[in-house]
């Protein structure tokens, strides 16, 4: 009993930090989402019920930002999972330079978002950027990239894929170490080719890893902000204004604290709902694999 009490006592500092800097602020955000909150003088704030939520749900800016966020999430998660799995399968083989290749793939993930975003702004520069130089070299028309409402979001997606791919590859490499070699050897003895081995032996055993990658990548994509702030500022014409970036604008540009808090609550509910749906779908597929 004494040891149990000491155990709880050691947990108290960590719990206090969580309450002060995580749970407390989160609950306060939920609280002020029901108010017309005056950030400079909270005494002037007054409750408005669900008005902040109803205005957001009827706002074209919010709906547009949600579409951008979902498109960005779907594109980055799908591309990152597929490319990450493919690269991990290649790096999992015993080839010369494998360690160097692993370091090269993982290095972008540990580089600062702001610094690398600025570098990619230069890459996408329509006058002297590397992207247009490559297009011109292969005979394709040059693009405006970050200045185009059509290509700005794909450009940010390409940068995000480059930056986050190393994390996905490392996770898949870790998952591949759990693959049963006995099953793989048995499949080869039975005459399975590389694709059949991947489809019927490797992928079913990688279901938990794939689920982890999809869930973590989706949460990160829905909350992505830094690259949009640095590379496009939400433009041009709102083409890259995600829900997270709209939240920043409402809170720290227009000082609409109540609507910003409501937007944060909605973003949390969307993220939680998408995560739970992915977990349920992954478990169902894992059970039938």
C-alpha cells in the first residue's frame, strides 16, 4: 500500500503539468467557444450558445478550408503510405549502401519545417526555380506553382511528401522486421512470385503498421500549418487555406476568439471522428485478412 501511494505521489507533478498545459487549456477552449469572447477584457464577454458553430457551418470560407484540408490529407497520406512502403521494401534488402540510403531518406524529416519551406519556395519560383527548370528540360510548359490557384496546393503536397516520407519509411522498416521469415520461405517454396508473396504474406502481417502510419499521418495532415504559413500564406485566393490556417486567421489575425475556439472544437471532432473510423476499418480488415 505504501509503495502504491508513493507511486501516485510521483505521478502528481506530471499530472499537474498535463492539467495546466493540456487538459485545462483544452477545456477552456471548449468553454469560450460558446461565448462572444473579448480577448482584451474578458468581463465584456457574453454567451451566445451555439451561434459560433452555426455561423461556421454556414460559412463558405469554412467549407472551402475543410475541402482543402481533406484533399491535402487524402493526397499526402495515400502518397506517403504507398511511396513509404515501396521505399521500405527496397531498403529492407541487403544491398550495398543501404545504411546511407536510409539516412538520406530520413534526413528531411528531422530538418526544420520553416527552413526547408523557404528552400522549396525557391525551388518553386516561376522565374529561376529548379521545378520549372526540370519541366523545361523535358519539354513541358513551365508553371506558376505557388502563385497559381491550381498548382499551389499540389506544390505544398509535394513538399510535405518530401519532408515526411522519411518517418513513414522508418515505420515501415520497423514493421518489416516483424514479418515471419518462415512464412516467406514457405511461400517461395510453394512457387509464389514477388507480387504474390507481397500480397498474401507481407501485407497481411503489415496491417497494424499500415494502420498506424495512416492514422498518425492523417492527424498530422489535418493539423498541418507551418508549411502553408511559410510557403503560401493561405493563398492565392484561399487555394491553400486549410482549416488549421483558418483557425490561425480567426484567432490571431481577426481576433475572433469565440469563432476560433469553435473552429478548434470542430477540427478536434473531425480529427477524432476520422481517426476512430480508420481504426475501426483497419481492425475489420485485419480480422478478415
